[in-house]
C-alpha cells in the first residue's frame, strides 16, 4: 500500500465502526474509492440488511471518477448474489483498476471476489492492515463466522476497590456523566443489551440508547433479560414500549447466545451483575471487556465479578489492555481476554 491507500484504509475502518450495530447479520464494512491520481472520490459503509453494500455506496459517490482508480475495502468484496448483487461485479463495471482488501472473505458463501477481480485483470492486494480491521468493526461478525455465536462485550462500572454497589445495594451513580454517555454509545453499537434478573430487579434499568439530552435514539438494540425463574414483573422498565425485549429462560450462557444468534444478533453488550458476568467469563464467552473505573473507595458491597472457580494465581484469567481513556473524572479500560478458563468458547474471541 502507498500512503494514500493507507489513509484510505484508516478511513474505511472508521466508516465500518460508524455503522456497527446496524448491519447484522451482515458485516459492517467500510470502503473508500480513490481516483487514478490517488484522491478520495467516494466512500461508503454497509447499509442495514437489504440495502447496498459499502462498495456500492462508494462507487455511486465516485461516479466516473472511479474508472482507473483504486477501491480500498475492509472486507473482500463478495462474489455471490444475495439480497444485493455481487460487489466484485460492481467494481468491475465501474472500471476499478486496483482493489486493496484488509480481511479476506472467510465464508464459503461469499468467497471468490478477489479471484473474480484478478481474472478480469484487476490488481488485488489481500491482507492489508488485516489485524486492525479484524479487531475493529468486523470483530463481532468474525466471531459469528468462526464460533456461530454473538460476540460478547462485557461492560462494568466499578470503584477502585472493585465494587459495583455499596453495602446497602445502591449503585447509581458510580461513574460520572461522561462515562454514562459512553455506555449509550456502546449500546448503540450492539444488536442486543443483556442483563440478568438480579440487575433488572435491583436497578430497574430501561436499557435504551439515549443522547446526552436524554432523548431516545431512532434505533434501539434488543433488550434481553435472562430470567429463569420469572422474577421480573411486567411493570419493569425493560417491558415498556421504548425498545423490543426478549425474556429468556436459557439454562446456560451458551444456550442463550445460540438463541440470540438465531435472531441475527452478532454483538451483545453484557451489562449484567457479578453473577451473570462470572458465568460468561467462566465459560470463556467474553470477547471484550470495557471497564469504567471511578476514583472512589467503598470497602464493602458487591464485587465486580462473582466466583470464577479459580483458586490459585496461576489459573487467573488474563486480559490484555487494548486502550485506556479518561472519561471526565473516570477511566475507561478496554481489554480482551488472552486465555479462557474453559467451556464452549475456548476457541478464541473472534479477532
């Protein structure tokens, strides 16, 4: 890749992140078209299911300026006809001379785009900045491809001493407004938000996406409550008309994720309490962790995670820090587990 293509790939990854949570079960792809001189003439991202793919949006914006140019895409253009036509054919029709791809197509259904393009004389580069793209907007979709389950992002707000609630059960608000606003951005990028019955009863959360002024977003993720014993009353806020809700009685996290995968859910935000978090962590079913740490000490109260069945330090579940950001007076730490403790998710985290 040259400098212009590198910049275009960074922009394509950003475009994919912008549509995260709106494209499932399709991948959130970003695409940028450069003209023959290397100038950006078009860009796009995947539409909701049934709408145009990223390449089609970018080509439409570029028009005739795409001829002889380069398409930079986060995922290999598809070669099959589904709800829309093959993106490889659209690139050929537009006269694209070179295609730079981050992640090769991993499915047998859509594979073959690079082969078709090369057969037509197009210069194709596969695997450009692959890791960055695979760990970005495409991470959840890739988890679905590899493990046939949704990608799980565990979000928790904690004090410095690892407490998520005080001894009297109060937990609002551990973190400040900036961290709470970030939670709404996290929800907006997910297909579903999950809590257990304990959290639903203790906090009565609405689990919707709202802007900083408290106004509801146009698109709301599915609200999921794991309530095996039917404890959450019909009057709970998760049962209001603000967003769709699924109440599940699934006996295990893996069963619940299979249920959600069947509903085209590809990215789940786990906002449950210590018990539910421990169940997912112990089964190796957490792919990312987003921890909001408030500079407070409680000394007592509920811990951020329940028992994991770990009795010695050498068996600790290790996490790799990928980002640390200040959110007002709080700190956000993003992490990925580097070793699972066992269970059905031991094959990895989909990135």
